[in-house]
């Protein structure tokens, strides 16, 4: 954990995590804020940790480099303050994970960096639209754009920038000619693009200022990754398999995951964990051996855990396996429900129906396993009847939870925003939508509709590009979004089915 400082007097030692202040800083990995908090301060203080960035920092640290993480989102920093902190410590390199909603924040920070600081970027946005980033003059210090998993290639770049010429999936702009160049691998590329995730070092949590953390229930909780890659092709998702043909789907060994749980417990006293990857409860071939290991190690007697899950996969599990999940400590499953309209779900390629979702939720809730459902409002082609079906669906799921006192259902709704490189992005651009307009993200303020940020939870934030993609007008869509947010907040406060 980093030490605290007053908001008006925050300094680099207070905010940069994991670095040795007595050595030259080889790299500072920066997570840009979701918005400029100098303009509108945040009202909640917990966001999901940047585990991918921490993996890269840990690998570089074990390779002998002095690196740190500046999580501007976790600290609620503004653009100018973030840039000032970076320039004050003058790292050799700054690394940024650029995402579509935060790209503008990242570019504005990059524009303020001193010329002597080399910049590298990665993340989904870098992978989806590398040419746009390389052409952005605000990224004048950009020396390496890293596509895909970065541990081994980032460490190689820190050792010698000239090695980028032999690193696959690394691009840069020639500062003299203005042309784009890319590395050409020598020999096998797997080591660079798909590192053995069981051979990677466990994440050094010193790089994560808010993980582990003290949860509301009094437990010390940590986030964890059990796999990389996703075999599904949901049209709106940046992890869609068609958008990531280069990603080899890999799961960690069950024994390795158990070892990390025990390591975190020994180091920090953690007794609760959240698996944030797409596959932990997303494929039976993963679930079965993992539960066998959890049973052997009596995980359910010692810990509780949450995980993301696939509705169609859970629907095919028999009652015995669901009982095993509960016995092994499963506390809550996060499900991408997205819509209550089967027509919209088919357009998303979700491979589920509303009836299937309610059936799965009921089976989980009756065992005391909580369910958190994510919903997208305003998906392209959505009509009023589809939106009404989603609202009814949410109420049905609340009612199902109320009938099972052991579990609770939480609804988390978002306005649709297109991500570059996804299947729906391609559909929208082919239909004539301007990519610049599709990338004009801004955060959605629902205060006028009666819902404020304080009602939202740790991984809940809304962005919009201000385009009506369905037939429901945006003001009406946002009023519905606010209504769902308010009702879920009221249920949380009353402890409904808690």
C-alpha cells in the first residue's frame, strides 16, 4: 500500500507504488484516470486494480529494473497533476495501458511529458487502432506500441530500446521520416506473444495501491486472474475471440491458483478473492479440475470467492456441481446478462435467452450463491419493447432473489458504447458511422435523472458517445438507466436478500 497524503499536497512518494525511491526509475506504468478529476472530483474511492499492469511491472522488477505504478484512477488524479508527477520523477520510460474510454486522458497526459521521457503504450485500444495512435501528435514521445500481452517484450525494451526491431507486435513511428515500423521476430514468437502464465511470477501487490483491501463485510479481499483469453464472440466485447485471433487461450494450473490464494492469505490475511477473468466459470473443462483442487485443499473451509461466469455453461452444470461450487466457497457470480430481449441477445451472439438466465439465477440463488448481472441499454437496433423486456427481466431477477433468502441479485446497467476492433464496431463503421464520432467518449452524469456516482459500486462507471443507436431516445434511455441504478442502490441500503 502507498502512504496517504492530503489532496492538495500529493507527492510522488505518496502516490507511486512499488518503486525504490533511492534508484533511478527505469519505468513508471501509468493508469490514466477515467476522467479529469480536477474538473469534477470523484465521489467514491474504489476501482478495480490494474492487474495486467501489475503483472508487467512484477516481471520487469524480477528482471532487475526499478519500476513503479501510478494509478491515477485509483487516486482520483487530474490530467495536469498526473503529468506533473511523472515529470517530477523523470523515469526513463512511461508505460500506459490505453483503453477507448480513457484514450483522451492518456493522450493529454502524454502531451505534457518532458521530451526526454520515452513512452510505450499497450492495451485494447493500442491493439485495435495502432495507426491512429501512432499518428497522434500528442504521442510525440512514443517509442513503442506493444500489441498484446506485454511482460516479456516490455522487459526487453527496458533493457535496450533497439531490440524493438526484433520484437513481434511492437510498432513505432520513425521520428525523422514520419513512417510506421514494426518489429520482425527472430525464431519462435510464442515466448513474446503468449508467455507461459504458470511460469510468470505472482503479482507483487505493492504495485496495487488498493489491492488487497478491506471490504465492507470486514474481510480482506484481493483480485486474481485465473486465465487469459476468451473463446466467445460477444459482438460488443473487446475480448471477443474474433477481435483477438492472436491470443492463445490459456488457463493457470489449479495448484498454482491455490498457491496464490494461500500466498496472499499468508502475506495480507486475505480470506476473500475475486476472479476477474472471463474463463474461471466460463468452461466446464476449467471448472471441473479447479473444483477438484479446491476440494482437495478445503478452500471452502477457509475462503470465499467471486467469479465471472457464462450463463450457458452454468445452465449445463448439474446440481451436484453447483453444490460443489457452493461448498468450495463460491459467494457470487458476475454474469453478462446484457438484455431481457431474446432478439437483442441473438444480435449480440450471447447464446442465451432470458428464460435461461432466470433459470440459472434461480439455481444459484437457492444455494445461497449471489448473482451480479450486467446489462447494456441502447444496443444498436434496440427498440422500446426490447428495453421494456430488460426492465421486466431485472425485476423478475430481483423477485427470484427475494424468494431465496440465502442469495441476492444485484443489477448493474450501462449505456452501450462501441469499442474499436469489436464485431459491432465493424458493423457500425460499415453502416457509415464516423469512427471519430464513435470514439468521442464522455462519462455519463445521471445526477439530473436522480442517480449520482455515490450509488454506484466498485466496477461501475458509464461512458457514452452521445449517439442513439436504437429507437429509444437517449434522454429516455438514461432515465431508465438512472431508475435501475436508484432501485438497486435502495435494495443495497435495505440489505434486501443479503
